[in-house]
DNA sequence: CTCCAGGGTTTGC
DNA sequence: GCAAACCATGGA
C-alpha cells in the first residue's frame, strides 16, 4: 500500500538516531521496523510517497502514531547558528512512540555501552526470549519479549545477553513491571512525576528516565543529557543548556543535536 | 593490546 | 549535598 507523508521524514536518519536499536535496513531502499507485535516494511517511492507492507487500517491506527506524524516538525524554529546546522543535518528524524517496556530495558542496557553493543545485546534478548513470528514477506523475526517472558528466566539465559553489571538492573526492572500497572501508570503522570516514577527502578537514573519519557511517553519537552549533549553544551554553549529556549520541543532539538554529534564526532 | 561506550550507584568528604 | 571511585564487557 502507498502512503503519503507531508512532513520531514527520513528512514535512514530515524534508524541511526539512537532512539531505536532494532530498526534495520534490509537493502538499499527497504527498512524494517518492529514494535510490540507489529512489523513494518517501508520503502521510499519518490518525494513524499512511501510503500508500506501494512494495511491502511494498521497504518492509521498504529504506525502513523509510531512515527509521530500528527506533529509538524517543519514548524520547529531554531534559535541559533549551531542549532540551525544540526537541524539541517538531522531533519527527517521523528521522535518515535515506542513501547514502554522495550524502552525501559533498552535504555537500562544503554548505559556505558556503544550503540552497536546495545543493538547486539537487545538482539540477543529478543532471540532468546521473544516470540518468533513469520511476517507477510515470509521473513522470520523476533519480537521484543514481554515482562512475563523475561521474568521466568529459570535457565539464566539473561546472563548470556552481554549485560555485564547491568544484569541485576534488568532483572529488577522486569520484576517491577511484571503483573503490575507500573508502565501504564506513567501515561497519566506529569513529567516530574513520571521521571521520579521511572527512577524508582534500580539502574534508571536521570538520563535513562528522560530517554524513556521521551521515546515511550512522547514527552518531547524533555531533553535527555548524555555524554554527547554534554559535549555540545560545553563546547558550543559555554556550559549553559540551550534547551530551555525550546520548551515544548526541546526533546526534538536534543535528538537533532545528538544525531549531529554522532555523525560529526571529529568536531568534539 | 588498549581504549571507550546515549550512566548509575556507592562511597568518602 | 557534591565529587570521585567503581562497575563488566563488547566492539573498534
């Protein structure tokens, strides 16, 4: 089925933007996204036209929201030269609306790991614990496991997923959300409550909490500060955070900054 | 072999 | 309350 996107939308930048670790580029123009029990194959046809593997109903009810397409990124205004440079480099990135449990586990794992290492660790978890399903194209893919699938780790296979010292953190997180409304409860909280709520999980600090809030709860007014954002604040903004200028879209600006930084590492 | 990674917790002052 | 030490290991 063909769909039209009337806003900045770049599949490759989205895949490389460090907010999802399971998006894949299958060939020169075909991308695959997996979220919850949904699998999407999407390729660009021309200009604003894309070919998607799902039905119109699934596009409008799930993937349209996943890619945050009801928000207009073209309207975002940058406040200075460096931000403009980042915007030009990163435009097309969307703040994905991803599944809270996957974000919780993924960003606990992310601490002090490189993005390739995070990918491979999460892949390992999916292969060992997630459902294996056959997609419409005949490809077999693994879903991200549910809390129930991870909580009964009787064979201690989590220990073989390259988690290192983060293993007890992941286990604690699984135990916290299993058979509870812990993650759903977050949707009705304000930012401050949500961050505190998430940080009650061992291994979740301020940065990881902000990432979960941004990428799972779509709090685009929150800007996670990681090592790259810190470098930008120190080298480009004299140590003063630029994000208060952007208020309701500071999370998006942060993501533009982050993508610019990891694609221009020699500048920092 | 060496270095560092989308940080967090614990410890010491 | 804050800064420093410590953390386990894959990937480059």
